[in-house]
């Protein structure tokens, strides 16, 4: 690939959902070019973008760096909790643009805190994997220090035989049938992650975003018609990696094996789409959730710690 001159790089706003495809392509390209690096999965971006839109305007919270029609990276700021991030393609790193990206996110964070009483101000924070020494050094130069909160990155090979999912009598395993199920699907999410900001109208918005595939939105349906458990999968055909985000079970149907059933079915669908690896993130201090994924064949590959700027 031809080297990009710095003079050819321009930054601008995120143009809403229309930009999601290009941003996802950039993340796929970055992971393919730098397999040892740690980048968001495209599904991660779509899910995070969806959550951001619940309370915020992405045009104010995101900044995109481009060289012509090629996306080189983006910066991210969520004023709701002070989370900042940046995702830089290796081409952008070679140009030093990752520093520009974090500087923009910190500028936006500072603007969001101005005028607030001291008791209501939040320090900026982000995540950094224990294997990503480049990002660690960048954060430390910007005054960040590692905190105790941690997320686990777990993977499972999709090569070879996968078990059949097992369901209790009367339950059905299938995809979300269509947009007409958005209220039922949102109710399952709300119960699984109570209290949740995701309303039925919000979930319908997710279903209409580029990259959402209802065939990968696997659900277990109870005899009374309610969605009892779900595993939302995202497939990156370029890297052959699938991600789950999120996986959950309605509070009325826990401890019935339904979470495992939808997860196994999601794995099988990823395998059918030629994925070789499945990926998931979960809270590091939640032993039960970690055991759940490990029982389905996932293993820990790295840890993602919060980094906070005091």
C-alpha cells in the first residue's frame, strides 16, 4: 500500500450511520494488517455507537481522520460517563495521528466538564489491554494511570465439531423474526440488564443500523412467546472473527441452560459463516460470567484495564 503523506490527512465529523460501514472497514483492515494489535471488533463499534446514540449526538462525540476516501481512524468521547477512546489504523500510527486522536477526545471531555460543580465532574478514562504496550505508553504520556477495574477478553476456536444446543421442553431456538419483534426483544434485554437504558424504540433503531444481522440475533423463545434469552453475534468476514455483544437471559428464565443454548447456536452460525474464532468480553471481577463462557470453551487471552486521568 502506498504511504500516506501527512498533508493528505483531514479530520472531520462522523456523518452518522452512513459512516459506520467505512469505520467498520477500517477496523477490519487494521486487524488484518496488524493481527497482534488490539482493535475494536466491527460489532463492538456498532453496539457502542448504538448505546451512544441513546443520549448523545455522535457528530459531537466522534471525530474521523481520513486520507481521501480512506478512513485512518477515529476518536470517541462519551460525556455521560467520561469515557474516551481512539482507534488508529497502523497507517495512522505511523503518521503519529493517534496522538491527535486522543488529544481531540480529551479536549471534548474538558469541554463537557466545564461549568459543572466540582462534585459532578468526572475524570476521563479509557481501556487498555495488558498486551498493548504502544497504547500503554501513549496513555502514560497523557497522564493516565492504570486502575483496578478490568475486563477479560476470551476467545474460542470454531475449528472442529461444535455441540448441539439443548433446550428445555417447549422452548424454541431461532433468529429474531423481524422488526415486528422489537418490543419483545427489547423486553428481554431490559430484564437481563436491569436497570437498562435500552427501550423498545431504541432496539428498533439498532435493528436498522448498518451491520445488524437479525440472523445473528439468536433467541430462545418460551412457550408463552416471550424471548427468554439472547446472544447477539457480529461477524467480520475479513478477519474470520465473530463477536458476541451482548448475551443475556430474562430474569424469569435463569438457571435453565438457555444462555448456553443461544451461545452455542450463535457459535454454530459463526462457524457456518466461515469464522475460525469467536470473541467475547466480560467483567473480570464477575466470576460467574467468566465461568459461564469458559464452560462453553472460551479461554482468557488478555485483560483490559481501565486507565484514568486524575
